[in-house]
C-alpha cells in the first residue's frame, strides 16, 4: 500500500495531511501526521478528526401531473452512515505564521462497511480534520480514503451471501453443458491473482465463437423501486473459435483481477452479489452460461 498526502487552504489555515497508507483495514487505525500553518492569529476550542462514511442509493419515482400524465425519474438519496470523531488537541492558539505538526491515529470501525464504488448503490469514506472555532467558520480539510472488505469478515458471516459463494468449487449446468468451476482463492480478491479449473462436458460438439469467462457483480438499491445494475469486473477468453465440447475435460485458467472496489457487501439501503460466468458464445443463437455464485473481497491482509 502507498501513502497519501493532501493539502488545502481553509479560512486562513494551510493544511497538509499525510496518511501512512491510502487503503484502510477495518479494526485498525488510520495513522498519519498533520501540519497546520496559520496565516493569522487563530483560536480554537479544539482540533478534531473523524472518519465519515456516507451511503448513496438510487430509486425510481413516478409522479402524476394531475391530468393523467405520469413520468418517472431517478432520485438519488444520500445519508451519513457513520462518524467516528477523535479529539487530537484541546483548546489551542496559533500565532500568525505559526506552524504546528501533530501525529494522529483515527480508529477504523471493525465491521467497516467497505468502500463500494458503484452508481445505484455507493459507500464512500472521508477523513475530516477541523479546527472548532467559536464565533467563526471552522477551518477544515477533507481527504477521501477507502476502507477495504477483508476475507475474514466474509468468512465470519458478516455479509449474507449465497449458499456456495464461499466454496472453492461449485457445480453448474445449462441445457447443453454441465460441469463445475473451481476458483482459488475464495473469496476472490480484487487487485490480486486468481486461478482455477473449469470441468465441463457437453451434449456433443458445439460450434462456438469462443468460451469466455466473466466475473460479474449485481448491485441493487434495496428500497422500494430501487435501481439495479450489473457490472463486469473482469473478462477473459478461455478458448477461441471452433468446435468445442463432448467428453468431460478439465481446463485451467488464471489471471489478475483489476482493483475495482465492488466487494460483496450489505448496506442499509443496498447490497451486491457476485457470480462467475462461463459463456459458451454461439453465432445467431442464445449463449448458454454456466454460472456459479462467488464472493469478492478487497484485501486478504485480515
């Protein structure tokens, strides 16, 4: 992980915040240092830091104009989900031109929730540091951060997942093929390597454009008329065009998963569910899919 440095000017204070790492682990602390440079005499009741989680979700709303005409539009709601304040300093006075450096630690909640970067359901985190100034505007800096979804939380059952989403191997079948998909590690970790085996047999040989593997995430807002979307996190061609299938065969695969922040997560107003697709792509016909449930984490550190 790499560190991050953010700078801002707010109401006569030059701020610089340095964090040891740009991705935060639940149950640990966000460690860093803060530099304040006062452009004038500044008095404050205290210096406060907080990790703030904000949830966003979308739903469709239908309205009637009173003349029988209806229209539907998308509504986006936002709600502060968590705020974890820490007092870094008590009452303080900064002289004009004074520079002060302060080391700090802010706790990261043990259960997250993790950062989710989708559209219809979203969870963002920010580190907010501010001077609480009586009778004046507070001076502050806000630094976007990410909180990760660990393997341990998924395996502990913190998120309700599909029955076989935590199994390394699971069976699947279509009208023309049957088999199993084995994936390690499970949960799949974004930004890391994955490998596995496809065991498959078909009802005779199939004339295919390709056999394609896809990791998809369904995101939905779990409210009335909530919107939903399906995002492809990763895709790769396993076999090119030609005749495929017949007797049972085992085909290995491996690749790196892009660092997209779409973990398996459950929020007050949204959730995600992941699935691994084996697509038997055919010309001028419906593509059969072998599909198995999976789970996605964003770190294996804990």
